C-alpha cells in the first residue's frame, strides 16, 4: 500500500503549510517501511496545543486496522499551526492526500 502514484487535493495544498506537508509525507513513508500491514485509510489529526507557554503543532497519525497511533510535536511559527484532519486514501491505483472536509 501507498507504493503508487500520489495526488493532493487543492484544499490539502492550500491549507496545509509546506513544512507540515513534508512531515506528513515522512510519517507515511516511515509507517510504510516499519508497519507490517497498513490500512487503506491513514488519518492525521492536526491540533494546536500549548505546553509550558509554548504553542506547538501536534500531529497525531493513526489507522484503525491494525490499530496504530503515533504523535509528533513540532515547534512552528504560530501562523503555521492549524487545527484540521487530513486523510490519505489508497485505492490501489493511487493514493490521495485530502482534508477530511473534502471527503
């Protein structure tokens, strides 16, 4: 899975900051290399959190079957920290990066 042509929706391209896109791509590739089995649906929950007075971007990567969850915290400029959900869906021919609101 996820070893085929990749596409991004306009919403993903325009609303997800470039640095966050790169982190999502890296997380997907890391999972592809380390997980024995991947769900066709990968979920990335992006959330703005505050820790010790510092605003951080949390990226929670998960899948349902088999269960998998990993969280990353990034210190980014505050104007690049967003709250949204991203799906990556593999249909066999290709995989698509999209906002959950575009599904």
